[in-house]
C-alpha cells in the first residue's frame, strides 16, 4: 500500500462556471492528473446558508502535477479567452 504524502500542496489552476470546471476536471483525469473541485456556493446551500457565487467554482490540483496539467488549461484559455 502506498503511503500518503501529507506534504502535497494543492494549487488553484482555474476558477469559473461549474460546467467548465467539470470539463477541465474530466480532461485532466484523462491524462491522470487528479483534481479537486471547491464549490463554496453549493456548500452554503447544502448547509442552509448562502456563501460564494454560483459562478465561482475553483479547480485545484497537486502542485507536483502542474507541469503536466498546464497544456490542458492553456489550451482551454486560448480557445475560450
């Protein structure tokens, strides 16, 4: 069994609409880059309070995967400005 690296740092690589974040997450998954979605708006709604904006969903990856993920993110940004 592989030991968890508790020193892994996450970095935000994109912030935008939930549909776009889910698309990028899927594309990153295709190249074996795990990612984490942080959606404060949905978290607030579930808790019964409002928090954040529905269009401000963040996508995080582990810093060690940044070099591998950059072409996917850059390609999206170039196509969608």
